[in-house]
C-alpha cells in the first residue's frame, strides 16, 4: 500500500491490474451501508410496500441505474481517466470543471454526512441499551466522521486494501443482524409475518416511487463511477464487479432495513435491534457493524469527491483536495436533518443525476460513438472547447430534462423519463449546435476572403 499520487491525469496502462473481485468488494462494501438500510426501510415504512415488493423495487432501481452507468465507466477502464475529466468531452473543458464537479462534491459530502449521522443514531441507541446513558447525537456523528475522513485521504490503494478487509467483516456483521431478527422472541419479527407484511399494501405509486428513489440515488455516481474503475484491467471485470455488487447489495440492504421496518416501523435497523437483546457481547458486535459499514461507504465518498474537486482546482492536488472535502464533510455531519429528511434530499440529488446521465450517455454512445480524445481533454482550447469552454447543448438539455423530471409524478417512474428526455434533447440540440457552428465558421471564412 502507498498514498496515491495520481490526481486528474490518466493512470498508466501498467497500473491497471485490478480484477472484478476487488472491484466487487469495493462497490459491494460501499453499498452495504447504514443509509442503504434506511432506504430499504423507507420503502416499507413510507412507501407502504410489503417486504418482497420493497426488495423488488429497490433491485429494479439499482439494476436500471447500473445498466446505464456501465458505459459511463468505460473511460476509466479504457483510458485510466477519472470521471470528471472524461466529462470535459460532454460538458466542455470548463463546463465539467465548474458544473459537474461541484455537483459531485455536493452529492458526496451529503452522502458522507448522512452515513455519519445514520451511524450515530445506531451508535447512540446501542450504547444507551448497554449503559443506560444517552450520548449526544451530534458529537458522536462528528467523531465517526473524523475517523472516516482520515482513512479516505490515503487514496485508492489504501481504500482497496481497507475495503477488502472490511467486506467479510461487514457480511459477518450483517449476518448478526439477521440472526437477531430471526431469533427474536417478539412475534412481530416472525419471518412469516414480515414476509407477509400485514401492515403494508402494494400500490403502483409506492413501487414506482422507490424504483425512482433507488435509481436516482445511485445515478448520483454518474460523474465519478469511472474513478473506481481506472485501475481495472478490462471492461469485463468492470461489468461483473460493478453490476453484480450493486444488485447483490440492493437485495441485502433492502431485506435487512425493510425487515426492521415491517416488524417495528423503525427506519434504522441498528436502532431496532438494540431492543432485541441485552447481551453486551452481541450489542458490542452490532456497534462494530455500525462503525465498519459506514466507514466503508465514506472512504469512497471522500475519495471520489476529492477527485472531483481537484478537477475544478488542479493546483490543489488530490491529497489537499480530499482533505478539504473531508473537512467540509465532517462539518455537515453536525446537521441531523440530512437523515430525518433523507428521502427529500435524495430525491433532489436524483432530479439532476438522471437527466445528466441521459445527456452523458447520448453524447458518449450516439454522438461520439465511444471515442475519447484523451489529449484534448487537457487542452483549454482543444476540440472540447465548444463555446467558451462550455457545451451549451449539454447544459440546456440537462436543464430541460430536470424541468420535466420535477413536473412528472412518481407514478410515471420519472427517473426513466429523466434519462430519456435528457438524451433525446441533447441529440437534437447537439445537431442544431453543429449546424449553427458550421454556418458561423463558413460566414467567418467568407468575410476573411472578402477582406483579402
């Protein structure tokens, strides 16, 4: 292991040796986190879905998200590029640095704070059960956030090593949660009752809403999904590692979180299990689970946000950019509203992510036909200059799709419409932009000839 030295520059081919197993471990451990448990619980408690339908909704949303994220991740595998640099081809040299990079920093710091706070709620409940003392929430969240942030500063190699170690530990601790459910004397935790979910009733609105929530949440990774793939050796490894881990984690987290919600109505499974046992040894294991599973997610959040910030301000370098992101993330962990109104915040992030994903996909697959001029990505006046460094067609197409996204009801599975409208609008506007640009260049050449 060593502290990573690569920032926005491409990772050399000889260093791209990570296989699908490591990538699976990184992504699976990232998604096996407290906030994903909460989303699974919300699908039952607020969406009103019986547990099996909640699992299906969340898996559908996750599968849809990663179906469209896989092509976006190819630039990491093929060229060793971080996602934000590759987006200069779509949004323009300055468009990516001033628009998509700040968006990813905002999204990642939100996810970081939400993880720290969700963990703090569980930590608080378990310590209270063990000692009778109720710890103050915000100091606990800030303490956990500080631990998460320090490890994230070290870079990809350290992240890969840490997450590889944490994966079996996270799985074992998840097994402890499940065993507590199944062995509980409380009849509400009966497996038969929970699967039947008598207090919940399937509705299309509830199902469509949580397909959208889950898909939109994962699509916030669109600007940085290439980051964790730029050390990967092949597209095949990337596809197996990313898609397999994402879908598997959705099944596990929704089942664990939804189980607690179907039994008690509690949206945090760590809080729910605190009342199922008074054995200090078992509670200590659950306490470790709280710390470990949130740590795994937040190491990745700070790493990717740091790469986004260094794309905006290259002079910072990866380490200093990550340190700045870590400091902001820790500060935001002091605001409990990020968890108590989690669905509200996640929906707003997804309202931008889905349209932007449609634009990126249309540009990469239909307009550029998977071609990337790597050298031009680093040239302020190169082919990705567009209009003053911004691809106006991409910006307007994203804006049109965001407006449509907000206008559509959840029953329409609006995440699909956001992607489709963003892509279609971009194809049309990009064609218009090319025609206008061609005419402008022709007019300019004519004027030059007349002047001569």
